[in-house]
C-alpha cells in the first residue's frame, strides 16, 4: 500500500519534474523542500558571456524558477570558444534572445526575463531589486563596481568572479555581515592598466569552471546549505591546478558597506563608468570626455583601401601577431610603441590597428605628440578586417578582395 503522505508531498511536483530533478530529490540536503526553494527563487545574471553562459545552463537545469539575463551584445564567432550557450548559427543574434531559447529548450518550466541592454545607472537599482540574488559575469570593471554598489544598497547578495588567461577568483559579496567587492578593491583600477580577455586571452575552460562555480554558489545560497564563499575568496591557478581559499573580511572603512559609508546612492558611483573604453554597435570607441570618439582619426576598411601609401602598424602582442595579421603590416607592440617614431620617415603616414581598437587608441595617444596629423586608426581593428574578409569569401570573392592597395591577403601562421 502506498504512503499517502509521500503521495501528497510528491504531488507538489509533476511527474515530469520528479523525473527531471530525481537526483536532487534523493539528496537529504535538497529533497522536495529544497527543490521548491529553487523553483520559487529568482536570479539575475549580469552578462551572458564566458561566465554567464555556463552559469545560466546550470541554474536552468537545476530548476531555478525565474532567471533574468542582461547583456547588450550579439553573438560573435570569437565567443564560441568559451560561451557554451551558443552555436555557429547564433552569430549575429542578440545573446539574451538566443540564451532564452536555449534555456527554455533545456527546461520549459522556467520564467526567463531578458534585457538586451547594458547594465547601467539607469536600470541597475530596479533590476537588482527585482531578484533574490545576482551573478556578476561582466568583463568591464565599471559594471563590476556598479553591480556591487547596487547589490549592497539593495541588501541583495551576489556571486562575483574575475578571470584571466588560466586563472581567476570568486566570492560571494554583499551578503549580510559579509564583505563587498570594494572591501577587496576599494577603487576601480585604470582600465588601461588591466587588459581584457580580448587582449590577454583566456583558455575556454577557465570561464567554464568559474561560471559553474558561480551557479553552485548561487544554488547553495538559495538552498541554505554548505559553506558559501561569504567572507572568503577562492583563487584558482589552472595551469598549476592550485586552489586556495583566502579569508576576506569586511572592511569597516569600506565606502559603501563600511561602518560610515560615503556612498548612499548609485548616482554617487557615476564616476566609475565615465572613462571605461567600450565598443558601441557601430564599433567606434566610446572614450572619456577628453577624447570624443568623433575626434579620433578612424578609417574604415573601405577608406583604408584608398590610402595606398599608409604604413600599417600592428600594436598587438607577439603571440597575436604570429597567430594572424594583415600581410605587409609592421609589428610594433603597444609596450614598445614609444620607440616607433625613430623608425618613421618624414613623409610616412601610419595606420594603427589592434584586435578591436582599444589598444590602437592608447598607441595613438602615446604617439600623437611626435606624429600629430600622420596617424589613423583602423575602425573595428583586426576583428573587422577578418569579418570583412569572411563576408567577401561568403559572397564568392576571396579574402584578397579586402586587401588595401599594396598589401597581400591575411596571413596565418
């Protein structure tokens, strides 16, 4: 004879859900009560990239009932090495829409809210307030600080991670009594001193691991089990396979979560976002107020073809240059760029490029004092060059159709 109490409890989940979450339901730490907690919970994921993609997959698979995804970008081919939510057919599609479709295909029992926009002062407070907790997976320091301050002021915890190359770190911030991100890093570093993943590179499994760990921390917070990383910082070196758990106390002098905070509203964090380089949809660089994007000497691919006398200068690293560059371009890495003027003739005009544009802008500012009026920047950088060649090839031409005068095809080692 069946147990009616067991039937009543099981009826809280449908047959399909009981099968789907069977491995959760047999865990005494989760069971039916825990699964219902997950179904009632809501998580905002800030950034649907290398960290957000695996985090979203595991949150959806676990049955977190409501997920919010905010990201302004479209899927690009360069994302697919690590952003496991997407496939080749997703390229050109808004990330949040593709993510929603993929997650609902994985688990149709979810509510998924999507926001195809940047996480900003205009929406941060309302978004954070609408969810139980957040996962911060941005590669922009401005976003990290804004997410931190919004969560502290709203009294909502979040799981933050940072990665680079083969390593990263992870913690739970803004939990009651615990530290926030500013306790670890009180002020945002100069963005020019910290290369992004697009500049420094990252092994695809690194964000995969950290995004999964972020989802794990979120699940333990929702379920109220285990020892979440509150007051602790996990650092991982995946080349050495070294995991370290470090103590991270709350700073009583922290400007936002300390005993006498000086930041009381998000408006007071606006300075954080002012000078962070970021590409807009038109691929022009949004620079700080001292250098409006419109005043920079950008050249499009088409315009560059009409300038046969230009000397093309690749300011990326040696590894990037060796992996692929525009044939005929000279290599002058950014950290050695100030020696370039000694090799420039009196009548030479230079076209600077990097992967997307950020480092070319820095090179421009380092060189403009000596080479004013003789410098141009390739709009969109090497990425735009590759995409243009790919488009030409798809249209029946060759990559050589994208050559500027006097240059050959794109080279690859």
